[in-house]
C-alpha cells in the first residue's frame, strides 16, 4: 500500500500537470526518491492502470482518480487474499477438527484416505490449498485410488477438505467439484432366501454362538448396519415403545433414528437380555465380534458373504410384506427413497409364503 501511494502521487503529477513545470517535476522526483522508479515508469504504470481497468472512458479528473483508487484498493485486497492459504496437511487437520462430531467411521475414512493421498503423492502435504487446480485434484485421485468406488469415495472426502478450506478463506473455490464423478456399477445384492435365513437363525441359537444372536436379529429384522449394531448397548432398546434407538454417535451417517421391531422380535431378544444392575450398559454384540460373527456364518454354511446382505434382506422382505416405503425409509435411515428402491429392495422371486415365513421365524 505504501508503494501504491507513491505510485498514485507520481502518476497524478505526471498526467495532470505538464512535465515541463519544474516545480511539480521536482516534487514528484522527491516523492519517488526512495523508490527505483522514474517519472517515465510512473507514467507508463498510470496508463496501464487506466487502460486495463476501463478507466479511459472516464473524462473528468476527479472521477478518473476515484476510479483508479478503487481499482488499486481492489487489487490490494485480491493480492492479500491470494497469499491467505495453508498447506493441504493443515487443511486436513482443520477438517477433522470441524467434523469432530461426526461418526467414528466418517473420521476414520477422512484420516485413512487423506493419509494415502499424502503418502502416495509426496509433495501434496506441503502444497498450498490455493494453488491446487481441478487437474491437480484429478491427478491425485487417479494416481492413488485404482477402483472407481474408491475413487468416488476419495473424491467426496477431498471435496470436503476443500469446502472447509474455502469457508476459511484459504482457497478461492472448491476445484474438486469440477472433477468428474467416477461411474460405479453396483453389483446386485440378492437377499437371503428363506432357507438361508432359517439356517442362520438356528445356528445363532446354538450355545456357542448365542452371544451373537441378538446382533444378528437386529441386522436381519431391523436393517441395522453391521457398523451400527456393534456400538449398541441394551440401554438403546426401548421395550415399551418397541424400538431400538440409533444415536448419532452410533450411526454410520451421523444422524440418529428409531428402528421399530415387531413384538415377536422383541420377545426373541428378551431371551438374550442380560441380568444384573449394569445390564443397560452392556453391549449387544460380544467382545471379539468380528471373529465370532465369521465363525457363525461359516457354521451356518455360508462360504461367501456380502457385507450388507442382512440389511438388503430386511428391506426386501419388509417392502414385500408391508408395502410402506415411508416407514421402511425411516427405519433404514435414508434421506430419500431413491437409494432404497434402486439398490436395497429386490423382491423379484420372493413368494408370498416366503415373506410370511420370514416374519414368523423370529417368533
């Protein structure tokens, strides 16, 4: 700004008054004494400023000076903003701080995906956020993540980091928004047939697997995600209202919901309700859940397993039995019914007798 003031003063003198006037020329030279500019330099800068900013159409001296001052002020502000930025690693740290109230799974994904980016692109951590372009972001995603599904998820996380940076004034815009979203072809997850459901429940009732039975029932008859069921305690079951409360900190998406359970399912769960004064704080799933759950599936004869197949099974049998999309959407925790109808519900080939048998199995 100090330099700008001298330039303005020098330019004013060089244009408003004839250079031949020795007094004005001497004053201008005195003002420029500490700067490496001549009157000719100042005159050229003034002409560039006037012509480049569209001020050449302004005829009156006062209006022209006001126009030039406004252009210079805007330029100084833009220059300040251009230097206002942080490194990518600091933007990631701020993103984690801002999103600290999100689910543990969300925070884990942010850490995991951004660490992979900084590991596989060594200069990324120190790169200024404001300097990164859409092409830079696309190159990072292309290099680090091989599958379309991973790249799609990574794009969402990277976009979140830039959104936080943009709100902080560390970048002019979010360049990731212009990166093409990878097209992912979803594989159909076929719900379990009634014979498979029966086999799974009977195996869960066996003594060695009974600690897992309640968790299996909640996934199968409540559509609760595997990640969520591991975080539930018996205190989250509202026996009077006949529902399970999924709190925001337990949810995959960070949003809470109430999942209704039928009377027969609640009665089935009561047989596994622990005893003792502290039972409300006891987790529904036992310690070492992952190992036990794999062993149960293996004992039930499942050689392969799709992660969300019980959730898909619940959605399909619920839709076929009740035909209530609103109720099903609320139980599943979806914001709208699009994902539910296009990905989760597969009722083709499920007969009415199978649907009735499914809901009777927990009785």
